[in-house]
C-alpha cells in the first residue's frame, strides 16, 4: 500500500472490476482515456488476469484515505526491467474528485514508487493534446514534453494528436 496526503494506492482486486469497467465504458471519460470501445465483463476479467500474470503490468486502485472509496486506477504498463522504464497511466473515474489535488497525489506517489522502490530510470506517458489539465499536471510534476504523435488515435469520429511526455530519474532526484 502506498499512502499519500489524500489517497492510498492498493493493488487492484477482483472486487474493483465492476467500478473500473463502469469508468472505462463512461462516454464522458472515453476521450480523456484515449479509449473508443466499450469493454464487456469478459474482456474486463481477461484484462485483470493479464495484470495478475504479467509482471510488466502493475495496477493499483486509488482509494480515498477516509472512506476507502474506490475513485480510480493507476499503474505502470510495458515495464522494461532491462532498460528500466515503464509507461505510466492514471484514471480518476469519480468526477467529484477531479481538481481536488488527487491527481497530483497519485502522480507523486507513482513517481516515488517507480524511482525509489522499482529503481526505474524513466516514466513516460501519452496524453491527448486537448487534455490541457492533465498536461499541466504532468508538467507541474516535472514531466517533459518529448513530442507529438500526429493523428495517433481515432476517437469520436476524428483523428487525435497525442503528446508524449516523460520524467527521468535524474529529473525526479533534482526535485527532491
């Protein structure tokens, strides 16, 4: 368990899947998540089994400190233990927790976990160019824009550009 100022990160459990699936299938969240297709219960269960069986995937449920309410998920995908890098992602599914400092808390905890506990050298992510709030959050926490993937996704009838961002261990160590 990772404990922040506002939330805790705990390993995702099977009983977290129904709420997670509702977020993934929420049309208002799809473009922020760079998702386009609804997820069936069977697909959700296969995703969970992939997490359990694949050491390159680490997924946490985001829970409130006080009520232990499940409000989102976060994790690392494509963890490469040789090159010491992983792709970071976050989803705060409960919109009442947006703009409350929860995202900063989650990103900070995941940076500390990746660099201090896992000894990774690089965290990277992809975010839609229109997701200004997320880009500002990542910049505030020392992620650097590395480039634009033009027309990388097709969402809601249009091609979308993606910003690739990363933070290196040296960048993280310099902020401490």
